């Protein structure tokens, strides 16, 4: 289970709606939904706010159970090729955009690169 899954599970166990939890934790409903849908990861201070409202230890929200999925070889090779630091930066920025936005940005970068040649 991910942090988002843990937030949803504990929210439902406390019979809170998304709106109630968002209001009590001083978050936007859309922000909370993005956490629960695993589109974004909350910062530590946000995890602490949510855990306080839900009256559970923050560590319970942060418990992570790995799926059986692993990073495929192509992704590993790309990370090695551009470096871990750059990979993290790109991925952190990419999570703030829709897949369509990322594809448009990649096409723009490709076109700029082609113009240089």
C-alpha cells in the first residue's frame, strides 16, 4: 500500500468524507484527492497534519508495502544514463503535469533539438 492508499483507508475507517478531512487538515479537496489517487506525494508536514486529524501515528500513513512490480531494465538504463539526480528532478516535476502536458513538452524539446542540428 502507498501513502495515498493509507490515507484513503484511514479516512474511510474514521467515516470522514474527503471534504471533511481536507477542511480539518487545511488542504484543498483536489490536493487530498491527488494524494489518495497516488498522483502526488504529500510532504512530511502534510502527513503530520493528516495523521493528527485522523488521530493515528504518522508512521502508520507512511507504511509502505511494495508491490511485486520492479523497475524494468529500460528505465534502469535510462536512470544510469542521465544520472539519479537528474532522473529524480525530471520525475518530481513530471508528477505535477498530466500525461498530455508531458508529451507536449517532450515534443517541444524534440523540435528544439532538431532545429539545432
